[in-house]
C-alpha cells in the first residue's frame, strides 16, 4: 500500500475524519499504523477502511462512516452499521445459554459465512436467535444478511452481529461464490492465518470424546481426532463443545472427514485444528453396525478405567484399538480370533458397551498374528502404530518427572535395537511398570507402540494403554 494515497474514496473520507480528530497525528504516521494493523491481522482479512477504524479506536475516536450499501466480507470493519451482505452459509451452531455480568440470562447463536474472497463469523442475538430459517439452513446455502453491525473479536478480526433489527433471507443462488465442496482446504495446506475455514482430511487413528473442567469450574466436552493430509502428515483436531454424538456410530478405516467452520492454531506440538459448537463434522459413515472379525494381538486391563484394552488386527493388516467396557472379552486371550459387533467403531477405535457382543472363533490363517505384524525400526514413521521385536541394549531406567502442574509422574526409558537401527522406547505413568519385563541383552516383542518425533530428528516409540512387552529370549548377561 502506498504511504501517500488510499485506494478508495471511502478510505480517504475516514482518513480525513481521523486526522481532523487527532491533529497530533501525521498522515504518514496513520498510514504506517494502517499497514501494521493489516500485517498483524493477516492478508485478506482486513481492508484499509477496517484498519483505519482500528487506529481510530486506539486513539479513542469514533468514526461515523457506516456500510449502508451491500458489502463483501473483505470490506467489513469494526463500527460499520446497517450492513447488507450476501454470502453462503458454512455452519450454524445450536442455541447457547449465557448469563450477563449483571446476572441476566441471554441466548446467542453463532454462524459462519463465506463469499468469493473471505470467511467471517456472525453472532446472532435477541429475536434472531430463534429465527426459524436458521434451523433449515444447510452448508452452502446462499443468504442475504441485512441490518448487521460489525465489531472486532479479541484477535482484532471483524465479526458480524445480527440483532433485533437484522434479517436473514434465503437466495436462490449466489453466482461467483463456490458451493461448500469447492472451498475445503486439505488439512496439510493450513496456515496459522486460517480461521472460519472448511478443512478436509483422512481420519488417522482414533476418534474420542474428552471430558474436562474449564477455568470457571464448569464441566466441558470436546471431540478429538487426528486427520492426515495429502502431505502424509497427521494433525490433531479438537472440536470444543461437541462429542461423538455428532458423528455416525460406524466410520470406516481411512474415512474422509470434512470439518466446516474451524481455525488453525499453533501449539507446542505443532499446527492443530480447532472448532466449536457451530462446527459441522461430515464423514463417511453409517449408524448401521457391521460385525468385525479380528485377531487379538494384546490384552491389557486399563489402570484408570478398568476397561479391557485390546489391540487387534483384521485380514487386511489394519490395526484396531478395542475398548471393552462390559467384559465381553473375559474368556479370550492374545492370539485368539474373535467376531464382535461394536457399539461404536471410529476408524481404528472400537468401543464395546453392554449392547455389543463378542465371541471366539476358529482360527483363521488369513488374519495375521503378531509375528506377521512386526515392523523393522527403520520403517517406523511418526504417527504410526507398530509391533516390533528388539534387543534391549541397557537396563531400563525409570525416572520421576514433574509436570507443569506440579504432578510427579514416572517415565520409563528403554534403549533397544534391531538389525536396522536403535530406538528409545518410552512409557509414561502406568506403562513405567513394564520395566520388569526386560533387561539388558534380552530380546522382547513390543506390541502396540506409537511412533513419535524425538530429539535430533530421531523417531521414538511410545508405549500406550494397549501395549505389551513379552520376553522372547532371556540370555544370561555377562
């Protein structure tokens, strides 16, 4: 952007208002601050007009310009009133109940909309919350929003607000704005600047519900999964405020998943995908369950839950993590072939509740055993789950580690090798008890480890709730 001229008559008018109200500012100073605001928010998310409103707000000045004519999302800026906008719907949240600071209850609803150039969140208040049209909207539907006003969220991004004086009407179509199938980004192509976007990927591993207590002491829930992108990388996904009730009961291994209305977030573990109550989760799947025929590779009683945890494999060498909360598997052992009708099956994650069934079957040579599933160390990649056979090179070490919350937990470290390389095998908390199953010089079968990025570019193997360590040979150690 030129430091001497603004690209629109509207922006020049706002600049004049600001300079009249702030004689201590020079035009060049304001231009520099406009550019700084645009750099901070990110390219494509803030126009010059919006940036001027932010600069004015910093100076305590309220500009009077409003968007009384039809606008695009890129033209929105805090302070605009009477906005008319045509866009497509990405997602709509359920109604949520809140309490104001003065103790008054109120309702709110969130919606995400997009046009040809950008996406934006919308907050619905007052009578708009119960607008009948909202319950019939589908992703990709074209709508006209009228009577909106614009505020910034805590990140400085504009948010559409729709109250009593606003309206939403359906449009037959919106030429020039692609449907929902045309806007999804591969999860591997996300950047930190992406928010209110549609994301696609392949379900990688398990899908589960996380229960927690928030900072206000209130119970919360979140839907967790991992998606693999076209680049082969796996990314953590957290959809706050949702659980597995929002997805089919059976999702096949390697299913395609599409998330509508999410944002990218950089954490200490890398780039993650975060959603909320208004996020729509679409996946290949069905509520019609099909029986699974599997071989049990390992069987462990969970320390915390008390559930039986089994690592199993099918005839295609796909691994399954089976959680049996009703002791259907009480009579079966590692090596057995079973048939089970799950309560839920999400990719690799299978849940057996009271309404499930499991029975032992005759052996089936078409289903591999643990020996057939072993992987050489040089073939393990971060994010994958493996069975390995290794020689222990040092006596296992167990150390006490203090977490950020002050909790002391145990860490097991085993240095081992096969004929392709060396590896650190690590186990946290209850997995540290496995130290007595191996000693220096012993050969062990380690079943159900997860490969992760280690120090200096190496791959570490981490024991899980489904892991077992079985001695194969215990030669004497000099």
